[in-house]
């Protein structure tokens, strides 16, 4: 179940991302005429067309959507996944600590590495979750989606730092969270020097007064999951809130030039009582999101998370 405020947020965000009516254009009603046109021949063709859309019942699908299983049917235990991250090992891919003199990282690295992992998060209203005794991981405070149609893959084509800044600033306003309350950021940090520096500049401009602020990047251990990156990194952010431990950044020997490494988690995990956490996702083409989570207070809560490979 989703509250009215959340529904309004989703409606506004979907209009911004896909345009008015875009979901209807992709809906089942547009597939139905094609099925009927194929069924105008024999009775046998009609029977086939009428059963095409039926899907077999699947317990696995029910577990994923309803959260009825302790371990995701996708094949990975979330606690094990985050436990591995805290130890500085991947848990889902084969990125481990290595000799950075042989394979340079950071601004000296050749490019980002792609990974193949997926994550699922489901939201539920607090009272409903309490009534059924569901485990509560964290609270979803709000967020922002942004799409900049003038932005290209060329970092000089548009001011990326301004785009990142606006996305985070809007997320704070939507969530009614003060800048001073943010003390943990799971950065997008895609290992593309110009883009990473732009994200860092927007963060320092917004949160320069936060003496407690600390950042890490889950990509250092699971690589770049492209479209799935935001969900898995949100799960890592939530587990940080739940456990009170921030996972390390591995292989940070060559940070971007101009970056203050004192705000970054080092080779070892660090403890932190998270007030509000920010998870950033800034993609090519100006597809951006910034979402905020915190310990349980009174709004929408995270009641189920899953990791899969």
C-alpha cells in the first residue's frame, strides 16, 4: 500500500520522466486490438488469442512481490550480501582488492566496469506493516527524479554539477529534510572522472557545513549495474541504517584530483548512527535520481528487500 503523498510523488515523477499518458501507451489495452485482429480467422485462432495473456501461477513471483520468503528466490540473502560488503568483498561479483599498480583505479583507471546484479525494494504504510508484524528496515523519506534533455554523454555539453545539485535540492524539498540532517551519502561515483567531480562539487556545495558527513560508493565492490544500480545501492544504504555500519571503499588509492578524501570511507568499515541517508544515481542523458532514507519515524517504510544475480 502507498500513501496519498507517495502516489502524488510517483505521478509527478512519472510525468517528468515519461510524459503524460506514456504509461497508457505501453499498457495492455494497446495489445488487445492486435490479439483480436489475429483472432478473426478460425475458432482455433480465437482460442489461442484469448489465452495468450494468461500467466502460470508462480510461488516465486508471489515471494518477490509479497515478501513472504526470508531468502529471495533470485538467489541471494540480503544480510549475507551486506555482510560481505562490510568485509570489503563483493559478494555478488568478482571485484576484490587487487594491486592497483598493475590495474590503476580512480582518475587513472581506463573506464568503469559493468556488473550484473538486480535488487528489489517494496514500500508499505507503517500501520499496515505493524498490523501484520512485518520487519521494518528503514523509512523512505522522499526523493526526486530529473531528466535533462539537453544533456549528452559529453561532460562539457552541459553543467552536470548544476543538474546534480538541482536533483538533490529538489529531493530535500520533497522530503522536508534539512541539509544539516544528512550525514551519510551513497554516491553514484561511476569512475568517470568528469562526472564524479561534478557530483562531488554539488555535494560539497550543498553539505559543506556538515562536519559529520561521510560518503562511500557501493560500485567499488559490485561495479556499475547501469539501470539496476540505484536499487542495489539503495539496499546498501538501507542496510547501513539498519546495522549502523558503513561499508568501505576498496581500491581508493587514486582518488579524483580535487577531491577531499577525508569525507570518504577508507579500506575498513566505519560505524555511524545515520540521521538521514542520501542515495544518488546520475546517469547518461541526464537521467538522475536522489532518494532519502532514515530510521523509522512515521512515514512510508521499507518492508522487504531482495538481491539477485
